[in-house]
């Protein structure tokens, strides 16, 4: 998916002028008439740079950009206003992490340069992030080596989870963090012995308690690695059950974060289809029936419905193909602006697959 540029303003004339300016450089931009409409666009698009007016009906531009710190923290934010307002400018910088504060009416070259700089900043963030993703995925794959029967599990869980999240309209940046959490949901297994992980018989009570500790150990690793709250929730809480009988905290229903409820469905389904030391994997149709049977007890029934709709029985795309983020597209937009500018101037019954 291409990284986009978004202008938000309650003036249709301003939006049309912005469209015309960027179209003259060969670039189509997204537009929204208010913050609510803009926030809906963040569910459908990856936004590299957003330029927002401050004085709008409903949520102000400053409030909107503050909201983006949670919805899409990597998006580069530009605030524009018809008034010179020092308190607003300081709040924009300190509270909303605004990249630039501009006055209306802007100079065409100025706004082009600011957006170009914003795209360059976004590209840098995602260049670093690609390196981080490589490290995170390599860590997950290394942990899987402790239990050879789970090879590829973290990748498949990420694919299933992203398919569900996308169908639910989860914001793109949150989807990225769901991918990280899916890759690393079992990172705490690094503290569990191979004897337990590869056991061919039912775990004893002490062994089961040790296995359950992987959620605590994983959460500790996630905190030390400064992972996002979304990823941490998945790592710590992916064995909570919708009916409240899971662990570690015994949460139930919507008290379990939605990202965790999504990954729980993906995790259990993939685990059921895998060959394990003590059993063969279930065929996909049978595994789907088992997931359906867990709806409302172990698993969120609404998420199970979505899962059964969007996840196919056949081959899956890899997590990179479903990756949310395309820094190259942002870079291409930056180059386009520059070049034109130059020319213009489950429970233990399902055993380890649901608890490991």
C-alpha cells in the first residue's frame, strides 16, 4: 500500500487548491473536510504526512493531531492556521509532536518543501523500522528453534492476525504493532526448557505452571525492548480467555484488548493445524470447526466470525505481503516533488498449542 499525503480543512476551496498544487507535481493527495473524516481515512490508508488546519468544526486541528499520536504515531504532522498564536504553536510542538507550524495563506514552494521534508523524515523512520522488523522477526525465529515443531508458527499467526485486523478496520499503524506482537507472542518460551516444550506426554501440574510463566517472561522482555503497548498486550495476554478462565490475569470479554483477542484466534487456529510431538495436526476444515466451537468461551465470538470469513483454507500470503507500510512509495513522492520543484524552480484439552 502506498504511503499517502492527507490535507484536512473545512474549506473546500483550500482543499481544491491543495489538490491542484500537488497534482501539478504529478501527485494525488487525500483530503478530508474535518477530523472525523480524516480519522476514518487512517483506517484505510497509510498516511505519511498530514497537513491540518487548526480551526475546524468539531475537533480542532490541534486535538486531531494529538489523537494521531496514538492512531498513527509515525505520521509526520503539519499544523496550519490563519492566526499567529504562540500558545497554540507551543502546544502543537510539545503536545502533538507537530513537525511544522505554518500560517495561511501559505506560499506554494513553502508547503511543497515542508511536505517533501516530511516525506524524507517518514522514509527515515521506516528505514530504521525495516531494520527493527528484521531483528524482531529473527528473534522470533530463533526462539522457535527450541521447539522445531513450531517452525513458521509466528509468521503464520501474524498473517492470520493481519487478515482479521484489516477486515475489522484496525488502523494501519496498529496493524503493524499487531504483526510485531504476533511474531513475538511466544518470546517468553526462551525461559522454558526444551524438555517441557518437546514433551510427548501430558504436562504435569508443575510443568504446566512453568509453561504458563512464558507470558510473564515475554512481557518482561517486551518492556525492556521498549515495544509498543499493543505488542506488549499480545505477548502478555494471548492466553486470556473470553469467558475469564485464562491467564495470567483472568480477564474476560472486552477487558481483553482487541489486539490480543485477534491474535488468540490466529494463534489457536494455527497451533491446531501443526504437527506436534504428541499428535498430528488437524486438517484445516476440522481446525476451523474447533475454533468455531471455542467461540464465546475461549475466543471472542465476533472475531471468530470474521476469522471464518476472511481466512482461507488454502495457501497464505507471507507477512511481508500483508505488511502495513511502504516507505519506498513515500520516497518516490519526495523525489517527484523535488524533481518537479527543480524544473519549476484454549484449555489444557488442546494442550501446548493453546498454552505455549
